[in-house]
């Protein structure tokens, strides 16, 4: 079965770190695609910082009978 897992940056955690940890637990042949996007977000004091979103598309060993 094909599945997706989304990782988003938060104030306390990095999407990149969590995505890499997740990918480390998969076999290479399970990974279908990895998509990445980022935006700049302004804080109240006007400082800008990057927010990232990562989507991992992967195969599981489960089948989905029709």
C-alpha cells in the first residue's frame, strides 16, 4: 500500500530532523518520493524565519485488497 507522511517545522522541532529519522527506518525500495517546500514567516518583532514542509511518499508491506 502507498502511504504519505507529512513533516512540518514547528517552534520546537525541525521537519528535516524528523523526516530523516523516519526515512532511516525505511528500506530504499520503500521510498517512492520526497517533496519539500519552504516559506519565510515573519514574527511579531519583524524578524523572518524559514518554515519547511516535507512529504514522504512510501510503500508499506500491507496490501489493500479490492
